[in-house]
């Protein structure tokens, strides 16, 4: 995932390339409106949701189980393409998801990195009720970054990192959701998608910036989905969802492409008592996997992603300190439970 400061101009280039001039005008009209909310003020209120989420029955998300899934990923070591742990972790995710899901597809692909290297990646798609026409997608990236280019110590900038929160926490949430949802399936098909080569974008020390060096797995999947003419009602991306003091805001790309879904999930969180964590504030655009799902497949997809006030995302982002100590199991439980409340509220009420 790239630095927030670069996203305004890169986002406009994406829209121009993918959707044309009209989309850019629409997007920047949206941005101009948001600029009136100075100092991170709340956006205009939305209508009260029709669903009482306190009454929605969901499976019990086990925080210890989710934490174990994170710890297991880290046991393989670094998970960037080419590292031994990369292949081992891919096999682990695929084999474990087969225990709960009806189908598991491993989509192998090759991608050129920012430095010209060719990396071999694997997107993993595990599905509940693949026969159902109506579907949703729940996604996270499973690779860990090869360069700790935001570490406080410059000696670590070319070292790999474990990516406990940035990568493994989202995967842990998805795996636990799949485990419990398989025993109590919602009345909709669910595709759990684990994107690869998300976090191998151009490092800060390269002294240049290129948009499309990030999110290579989601770019590939959006252009070549696992099913021809794949469609879903909506998608939710989970990225950096394990910090001990979480703060999630309505990220700008999510609001531009999937405002209704974003408002719905934040309203659900507020009903459940988490309004101080799922903050009703629109925040800067982030280049993440959801952008390509929105642009290429036109599936309205939002990003639940950590947004700290005092640092880029969270203090250990893209540093060697992003280890198991950076992950809080209760944060993962909260995020997974809120997402399930929305899904079961939409399709089981």
C-alpha cells in the first residue's frame, strides 16, 4: 500500500485511464464537496438504517482462533514472492480454507515488480455456496512486504518484514469468518479472496513513484476473475485490522464507489457501540486492492483500513516491528463481527 500523500494525483490518473473524463469530473466534484469539511469534520448525516443490528443473529467470532491464524502465518517467516514462507503460507491458506468452503481455487500468475523482477503470485479464492447467483466478496492481501522502508532505522529499509498487522490480520479475520460462517451460512454466496503481491510496490528509497506497482494480485484478478463474468453485490476489503487502538474512517475511494455500503457498515458499528472506533469521518484516498475491484469489475467495494491520527496508518507500518505484538485479537473480533452483522442483516433478515 502506498503513502497517503501521493494518492490524490495518482487517483485522478487511475480514473482518467479506467473510466474516462466524465468519471474524473464526478470524482473531483465529490472531492470539492468534501473539502468543505475542514479539520476532519463529519460528513452530512445519512438516513437512519432500517435494520436494528443488535437483533441480527450471527455466528460467534472467536478472537483466539483468529489470533492463531495470524500466528500461524508468521510461523512461515517472510511471505513475499520468492521467500520460502511464501509458498508454505499459500499452501496453508488453501488447505485450511478447504476444510470450510465448498470450493477453493488457486489462481497462479506472474507480475513484473517495480525493479523489473518477475514475481510469481497466487490469488486464493475460497467460496461458500458457489451455486448461488447473488454473491459478496470478502478480501485481504496475504503477502508481507519485502522492504521495511518506513522503519525508523534506515539500516532496515531494505530488509523484509513479517507483516503481522499489514496482511496477516486481515487474513486471520477472513479465515475465522469462513470457519464460523460455514456452520451457519448466510443466504448469499460468499467468496473469500486472498490477494497476493499487494505490498511489493516501489519503496521510498527508490526516489521515484509509480502507481501500478502496488496491488498486482488484485489487478490481475480484476482483469481475469476466477469465474467468467464474475459479479457480486458488493465487497469488503480488510487491511491492517488488528491494531490494539484501532481507528477506522470512511476512506475516500470507498465513499466514491460504494457510499451506501460504507455508510451502512459504519452505522452498524455505531449501533453496536463502536462509533468512537468506526469514526464518521471521510479520510484521504488510499491505493489498495479495492480500487481495482471498483474500477475494473465495477463491484462496489469498501476498505476497512487503519487510519491513525499520529502516524501513517499505525506506528509499525512497513517496519520490522510489525510482528505478532502489533496484533490485538479483540480488534479482529470486533471487525469480523461487524462485517458479519452487515452481511447477515442484508441477506438473512
